């Protein structure tokens, strides 16, 4: 394989581009926006916000890959004094420690959890209803789902085990994830990748002749439209994203994790003061909401937690932003399903699908990374694409869903 085309310049697309270019392939990336990055972009301005809380888990495969290439940059370590300001909301009050049963549950590996049973039922039989509900709420930080207890026990337990690990797996990119993306772009250029921005591809038939296999690295709904395949769907979360800049006050918590209902508030300037102007602190929160709930419900949830943990926060507010993220927070697996049941990476006819809602293992961004590396591996193994005249029009009898 001499050429590869990638549609989408987010984390998954850039991972695929670098992986292929390092193998000697000539790569072209088409990015619809004026800058690459996707959901890994960091906002411009005085408050360097990501699209919701972002962290890298150093237990995942992408951590080693990024570190080997010098793409993580200087770490943003969390001072011990800040780590001690982790608070749990339980029964209407903030506490320093979670229920003991929840801690016991977090020690179990995902392989011990059944696929066909929901997490709440399984965990209740092990640690009791109270601890099971607390564990399910806590894992909302890694599912962005309003009811993690209703999801597959295997899926939820993997995320509980990873997010509650000691020492913590979460690591932070200094300056926001935009810095990581800038380093990935530079690495792509160094390896010869051509990145075309403001280049929206509406159909595979629009691509030039002889550009090799195609990796579609867009959100799943966009991929379904591009490939003309409505079967490309999978459930994701729906959550309110709440960004807040406050004048600094000594003693504010680092994190508030709501164990009564999924919700997470994190003060990101605790580990990286550069994210906000001097004398101010940046808070990012995510509050999952159900199908019948509104943005106002999520915001009200955040404000109740802020009232408990951030005294005088309303008077100290210098900037705030609220939004709803739907279908943009990665896949969630219902009982009876695993990551293998999601839309396949290999679509047939030299087309590959990558992102955080496809058939690849991992937690959050790890799914995007793993699928990108897998797509390039499959394309290299095949060694050729499909002639341009066949692209965009599935061959008679070809079932893209099962290809």
C-alpha cells in the first residue's frame, strides 16, 4: 500500500495518519474544519477549556504510544495537597471517603463481571444496594451516561476499576488537549502527512483517483451519512457540559463526585494553573441527563453541588458556559453486548471506520486510538484499495454492516 486517505482530523484520524506514515505510506487527511482536533480541541481565549473534562489514562495503550513519540509533553502533576481535596457527595453532604463497599467493588477486575447482566443487579448481589448505586454513579465520569447501573456489568466494571485505581491512572496534558493535538499535527507533518483543512468530503466518490484505502475518522452519524449506511449506530451518553471560571479561593475542592446521581465537577487549574488567568480557577463539569431531562436540569444539578463545595461561587464567577453533548462521549454497552458488537472497523471495499463508538476495546479515547491503529494494520495487510469507480456505490450483494 502506497497511499491512504483519511477523512477526519481528530484524535483518531491523526493517530491513523501518523501510524500509516511511519510505515512509509503517503497519507492525505481531509479535515472539514479550519483546524484539526475534533473533540480534542482546546478553546481559544483566556480559559483553555476542552469539550468537557479530558484526561489520559496511563494504563491504556495510547499512553505508551504517545509517550514514545514525545507527544504528551511536560506533565501537569497534581500536588498532594490538591489530591486530598477530593470530595464525594452522598446523602446531601460532602464526604472525604466513599462507601467501603464501593471501594471493594472497584478492586474487582472486569473479567469477573458478566456481560449479560446489568451492573446494578450484579454489584448489588456482591456489596449491597447502597454501595452498588454509589459505584454506578461514580462511574458516570467515564460513561457520561445518566444510568450506568443499567449498562452491561462487564462494561461498567472495567471503567470502575480503571477510574478508581490507586495510584490514579488519570493524567493531564499541560495547556489542554489542544497542545497534544498540536504535537500530533507536527509529528504528522514530519512524517510527510498532507493535511487539507476546510476540506469537507460529502461522498467517497468525490475523492481523487488512486488515493488508496479510506479511513473514515468522523463521528458515527457523519460516517453513516458518508457511507450511506444507516446501520452505523450505537448508543452514547447525553450530558450537560458546564464550564466555570471563579476568582480563586483557598480551600476549594479538587473534585466533587456525586454518588447520589452521576455527576462530576473538577477544578482543572489544580494541576495546571495556566488554564486560566492569574487569580482565577477553571472548573469543568459534566452532569449526565436522561432522555426526558433538559439542559436546565443538568445545570441545576451542578449548581447544587457547587453550593455545597464552593462557597460564594456565584459572587466569584467571572465566566461561565453551558452546553449539551449528545452522542459525542463514546460508546456505552447494554447488557448482552460488548465492544465486539459495535460497528466493525473493516467495512469492505478498502474502507475502514475508526472512532470512539466502533468495535475496539478500551476506555473513552482509547477506543479511538485502538481502532485507528487496527484500521491501518488491516489496510497494510490488505495492501491495496478499491478502484475509484467502485467507491461510494456499494457492489451488488455487499452487506456493509457485516463486511
